[in-house]
């Protein structure tokens, strides 16, 4: 199985969906943010504060370049797909899933979260502007799925079906 990359804006449930999807598929789940924290020896918020966003974005690209070539679910940070090189690498080596979530739901989830350096103090308008600046990058994906009205199990099951359909189309 090709690697599956889960993308989307912060607060869309990428990590949670990724864990359940990987469990159902019987493969490991890797989180690029956790990989970066491990490699850098510090939390993302500290990388942003001490080294800047550009250093963090370069670390994201390094993690995508090191991603397994098969049998893994890889959850990404919300800004990772913004770099074209990251999108190209993900699409070239695997299946890219965009979790699309209503901005009101996102705002509710990320409001005052100190672990989200670009959102912890952002107004809804600022968050909306950031989302809009990234939407084209998110939509450059293999599968787009709306999350509203679905629990994690339903999302994982729907993704498995969509992945199977995709693989069937490519083998016939």
C-alpha cells in the first residue's frame, strides 16, 4: 500500500483520524509534527519562537522527504502542503487526503491553544484569512472529504472505501 498523507487546516482532526485509519489498515501512523519535535529536541511553539517559521517549514520538508514509501499513514501539520515541493512529493509517492472542516468548528477547536503558534491568539477573521490563503494547497490532493456530521470511525471507514475505489481504478 502506498503511504497515505492526511492534510488539512489545523483543528480538522488529522491526528485523530490518522490514528484510527492506521489501526483499521494495520499499519503505523507517523505525525510530521512529532517527528519534527523529536528531531529538533524541542516543541513546535519553541521552534517558531526561537528559530522562526521558515526553519520550521524547512523541517517539514525534510520530514516529507524521509517519509516511508509504503504501508504508513502520515499526518501532517496544517501548513505543510503550502510548499509546492511538499505537495509534489506527497502526490508522487502516495495518496493525499484533505480533511475539509467548517471554519466555525476549527475556530472553536483551536481558540486559545498554546500549542498552535499561528492560531492561539488569532481572531476568527485572522484564522479565516490564513485558511483562505491555504485552501488551494489543500485542494491539490487525491481525496477530499468533508468531516461535518461524521464521527472518527465513519470518517476512517469512508476513507478506506475511497482509497479502495482509487486503487481499483488504477489497477483496471
